[in-house]
C-alpha cells in the first residue's frame, strides 16, 4: 500500500501570547525527512515539496509552524480572509 508523510517546519521560538515567532528553515525540514527515511525500512517512491495550509491534520498540538522565513505563502480566499500556507516536504513510500 502506498502511503505519504508530511514534514512541516517546527516552531523554534515562541512569541507574545504563545504565538510562533520563528520557525525551522526549509533545509532543517529536509534534514528531518532524510533522518526519518534512514530510520525506516521503506521503499521511497517520491519526495516532493508542497505548499500546505496552516491547519495540517495531526499538527493541532502546536508543534508545527504556520510560516517560515523562506516559505511563507498567504493565500486569499473569499471575503478577504487569509489562510497562511507553508512549504513542506512530502515523502511517498511503500512499507
């Protein structure tokens, strides 16, 4: 069965009101993906960079960031609302 795993920037520093003020660089995200791949017995099918919204499933614990300095993408939707997106790495694999 083909599966995928997303690696998003983690918050490295908290700002006022427990909000994020700084995040991992994209190269650190790539490094985390590489470490995960090396620690598993999997067949990697593809690795891609994707831009995802700030409400990734499984990141509600606040560990992952919304923006990164080199990968911030505000996306406008209806009625002037903004959804912040960020650059991450997606690994497609087979166990």
